[in-house]
C-alpha cells in the first residue's frame, strides 16, 4: 500500500527542509531561533537517513538517527545553558549584539 | 479493499466509544471529587441536581457553556484559544493505545478492546504523549499575558520535565520483565500464576515511583503547583473562562483517569480475574469473559480514582524546592537503582 | 495507493510549511510551536517509512524534551518580538537566501540524477523499524557507540549545570 512513493521524494523533502534550516541560521539574529534552525537541519538529515535505511532494508541508518537524537539532546542542554549565561551577562540574545570577545 | 474499510469502521466505533467514555469518566470524577471532598470536610456536598446530586457535573458543564468567553486584551489570541484544545486532545490521544479488556471473537475476526492496544511501541507512545501534554498548560500560561499564568506555566514545564525521567525509568523495569512495549503483552504477562503475577509484586519500588510521578504528571495535589491558588491566583488558567476553562477542567480529569488506568495496566494486573476463567465457565474470546474482564478492570480503576481524590484532600501541597528535591535527589536515584536491580534479576533469575 | 500518496503529500507540505513558520516568525514562541508541529509531521513521515520506533522517539525526544526545554528558556528570558535592524535591506538575508537556493539546486540535481536503489520492501522495512530489532542491534553490534553516547550525555549534563549555575560567593 505504501510502496508507491519513490525514495527521491523523501530526499527532496529533506533537502528543502535542510535548506530552510540553513537559511534560518544565516538570516536570523535571535540565538534561540538559530538554535531551532540547527535542529531543523539535523532533522532533515535524520529524514534522509531513515528513508535510505527503510529503502535499503539496512538498519544502520536508523541506529545513526538514534545517535543524532542523543547528540541533539546533549546539544540542547548545553546550547540553552550557553544562551542563559549569555543573557545573564549581556542582557541580549541577539548574536549581532554580542560582538566583543571579552567584557 | 473491503478489509481496510472494516478496519476503519471498527476503529471509528472504538474511537467514539472511547471519547464518550472519557467524558463520562470525567463527569464521574467531578461528582466523586465533590462528594469525597465534602465528606472529608464534614459537609454534605452536591445534593440538589438529580438523585444524591448525581447530575451535578452536567449542570456544571451547562453553566460553563453559558458563561461569557473572555479573552484578555493583550493576550496572544491564537495560542490562547489553541492551548485548551491542545490539552484536551492530547489527554484523549493517549487512549489510542490503551486496552481496557481482553478480546472478543466475532466470526473469524478478533476484536481487541482498545483502539490499537497491540501496537509494538505503545508504551513509548504513552510516554511521548504525557511529555507533550505539557504544551497546553505552558502555552496557556504564556499566552494569557499575566504574571501568575506565566509562573504557573513555567512551574508546570519544569515539574513535568523533572518527573518524566523517573516515570520513564520506573517503566523500564516493566519492559525488562515483560520484554515488550505493547500494552496487551504487558497485561498478558501478568495473567500467569492464575492471574496473580502482578507487576506490583515484582516491582514494588517501581510502583511507588510511578504512583508519585503519576500524581506529578497530572498536576494533582500534592503536586498541583502550576495552579496553586493561594500563591498564583489560579495558576495557568487564571485568564480562562467559559468552555475554554471547561476544557482544561475536562483534560485534568481525563488525565487523572488515564493515570489510574495506566497504573492498573502496568502494575495491578490489568483485567486479571481473581480466579481462573475456567472455574467460572467462561470461554476465551466470548463476550461474557470480556465483560467480566472489563468489570474487574473498572473496579480497580475506580479504587485508584478514589485514592487520587483521597490524597488530594488529605496531604498539603509541596513547596517548590521540596518538589524539585524529591524529583531529582530522591526519585531519580532510586529509579536508576531499581532499573539496575531489575536488570540483574532478569539476567540471573529468569 | 492514492491513500498513501495523499498522506505523504499532506505530511510533507505541512512539514515544509511549519519549517518556514519556524524561521520566519518574529516571536520565538511561535517559531518554537512551528518546530514542534514540524517534528510531529516528521514523525508521520517516519511512520510512512515503517520506522515506528524512530517515530515514537522523535515525538518523545524532540517534541517532548528538547522543545519543552526551549520553550521554558524562552519564557524564562521573557523574550519579545525580534526588532528590525536599522537598515532596510539586510545583506546577510540576501546572501543567505541566495546561498540556500544554490544549495537546493545542487542537492536536488544530485538526488534526482544519482540515486538508484531497489524499491521499498514493506516487510523488511517494518521488521527493522521495530524496537526489538533496533534494540538488539544497538546493544550488540553498536555497543561501543552507545557507551560513548552515555559518556557524552553525562558530560553534557555536567557542562550544562556548570554553565547555568550562578557564581557562588
């Protein structure tokens, strides 16, 4: 019932999501939105991995997604802690206002 | 495809029954809560609408329907309306994988009592839905543009994140013993030993942890800090009125029912009859046996609901730091230890 | 056949739309909710690929844990709408969109021309998507990466506490 969708469609969707994420990283100023755009890119890659894994009948793609998710969780904890520390010292989370190496 | 059409019809009937059942259970909960709290405080409680006040919850709902729906001027209109819908729909969505009795054979078709109880990621689905359930409350707190609501929403998300961990870890013990993530398998595993291999006997520590975290995840007293009325006016639902408030109310009671049902399924033997079915002369797959199973299950759920209400009217609310200490410094280490011991037990005894 | 095509189309269009909401909305909470919705749609796409365990994990980890944390931080910092920059045309945006479009064309051509795999076999895919199969693989063949991830997560917890804690004095 579900065979009718070719692999290319999944890959194109994932490419589009990846590009949306990368545009978000480049254009936004708010550190939290940049962080969320990075999550978008990670998820686009996950979609590629899962679709290859299902189409090739090979489990390692899904194992990889599992690791990507763990790394994303670690990244969320650290990234948000950095954003909190940044806000505490500079009272801003706009990345273009954080332009001093030392304060 | 006639098979898929039958499947869709079956699923729709079950879904309607489940959604209707949840609403009725919520009404029952409201009535029980008011009666038991009245009893605990030496009052009479509702006794005007219907015999012994049994129609009181319906009167309450009609009252809420007729109330004016107020949206604060500076609130975020979209999320303010979305939040209660989200709360209620997620509370109902959990029921997609919950079984409430065994199966019935009609012709050559085996019908499980539950929408999709034998899906093999059922337990993960439940954990996912309980962790997503926090969005309704958090968004309600944020979108109302009110400091009390915001504090309630913040408290709720912190509390949910903290207690979700111990909840998940306590369930790992059960997964280790059962070897399956499907709720049907978890209950069937407890049917051995003439229906007495309940997980509460194999996992007493896990049971206590799950019970405590279930109180915390449903925001029930003594963990009702998100809506602590002496400190936060009404907490996250301060700015809600009319049926939007009613939906939060329904979601809370639906969550309470869900938690009781989950405790029964995971730890208290599910629908296990106290005596073997053969001695009662009931056949596997017959409607009578399914009904008997459902009855046993329902009585257990009612007793747990009573327990939930009893605790609410007996134990005072935690302070915020006590809540966090309990979650992170006591429950989490104990549940980790429980997982370790269970794993050793499964490895060497099974 | 048509059912699965409709399902795929709806899921993917909603996924792309919510991704766009994430990067275009002014208020971070709206972005975050767009992303949560996006994660649900991706979980749906994983289900069409018969990867049920990954779909459940997607909702559990991303929507249930990471995004709750993000929303918690946004609410804690009490952020408002992102203000506009002083100048009208932001060169970074122009360059970003241009680069993005170029990357899309590149990836698109590679994917459409160079990928050729055997068709989707539902039985095999459904078998490898189960928790049991993945668990077996994880704890036998991939045991070392699992341990490494455990160490990484511990380090992340310690790091987050050190970073977020106020100075004691």
